[in-house]
């Protein structure tokens, strides 16, 4: 039975077509392929790794379904809905708890097969997801969308989602020839053992809405021993070196930089933090130091993610030749008071 369109383009659900809950036993593989087709040019390293895991897990999806019957633990990871047409998955939306209390829910992987787009399937899936969040007692729904995806952005705005933040990915293709900057008071290296002042610095840079959605986690900065050992190993064998520099006054960091420099292949990666009250003061200094240090490494692109609110940092990086590649917008919608 084919997909049925009402006279005004509305979708009618039939016995063989329409929305149903995601079934880990039979939907894992087709949803993975659907996500790969829909977000092929948008997946970062972590996204590609997650997609590979979905494909691998699909080979034992029947066992996963059996195990999940007793615990239900996978519902928080793979929960959601699919749109099927003649028994084949043509659309997907993932709905997950974003906190342990179930007050905030994350909506992700909103994807529709190319041949089924333009029929309102994405809107129908989103409404189903929002109804599920409300039925589960959720107070907020949160999602992320790339700024260049104008169709999706318009859909979410029409469903009363509001923007609460954005992250810009910048890339430098050609390394400029720069010298080491003049030293300033408090500029020094630091180690992984100094994770606490770095953690506190990173937290200070988030506004209230960003902290509300995804606060800085201690685990992201307090590196376990096995990760420290791997960092040491890759440095010894010459694959990757990690540099850490900060501006320290008294006992706190005013700004910090972590540079992961590749020696074999891949792009160099930078992370930059500056206290909001110091915006415009240290960004150029730290960026110049990092670019000068990279002249000892292979000529590879350099990437960095920075909050769109950090305009001074964006301007400093663009002055060295960095160019924005994409902007990931975070949006939220109140479900109920």
C-alpha cells in the first residue's frame, strides 16, 4: 500500500504507513543509513564514530531488543519514532532524556529520505516527539541544527523553538608565517594536573542559558590515567603532541589554550577559553603562540570551535586567516510550565 496524500497534502496514516515507535530490533540499520544519507556532510568525528557504532550494533539488534525488554535502558539512547512507507523506514526522529530528572529532553536525528521530502513528514515526526515529551512529564525540548539548514530551521521556529546559543566551527587551511608573541605577565605552560582552574575557566565562559542546557562537566577536564597514558604514548611515538598554555593571575586562569598538533595526518585542533570580562585581551596572543608552534609540525589545516557570543575571539582568529565553516545553533521549546 502506498503513502496516502490527502487533497491538501496532509498525510494520512494507514495500517502499513505512518508513524510508529522506533523498534531497536528492526529499525537500527535502516535508521543508521537514513542518518548517513541525510547528514553525510555534517557529521564530525564524533558523529561518524557514533554512526559506525550504530551499524555495528545493528548486526546484533535482535539480541539488543531481547536484553532491553528486561531493563529498558536502551530506550533513553534509541527512543523515538519512525515514518514507514510500505514497511520501509522513510523518516526518523530520536527523543532522549537530557537530564536524569526527565525535565529536559533532546530531539535529534530528524531525517527524511530524499524521495519522501516535501510531504510534511518531518513536521509530523516533530509533533509526535513533542507529544511524547509532554506525556513523559518533560518541561523542555532541546535540539541542535546547523544554520545553513534553512528548511529545518524554519520548521523548528514554526514549532515555537527559540535560539539559546550557537557554536561556530572555524578552519585555517594555510598556516601564516608568524613569530612567537612577546611574553606577557602570567603566560606559562600548564599540565593535565591543572584541570581544576581550566574547568572553572570554561564554566565562567558559559552564559546562563548555555549552562542550563549543557553545563561544563568535570569529566571533560579531569583526564583519567589511561587517557594521560595514551597522550604520553602518542607524543613518544611521534603521532601527536598536546600543548597547554594559560594566562594565570593569582590562583585562577584568565585565559587558556589547548593545542593538539598532529605529526602524521589529520587536522590540528585548538581549544580556546577566555573569561568574559577579559574578552579582546588575550585571544590574539594565544592564537599567535599556537600558530607559531605549529611551524614545527606538518602543514595541515587547523580547526577550532568557538561560541558565537565570543565575538572578540572570532575576530582575532579571522585576522589570522581562519574562516567560519558552519554554525551549530541550539534551540529550545517550553512544553509546559
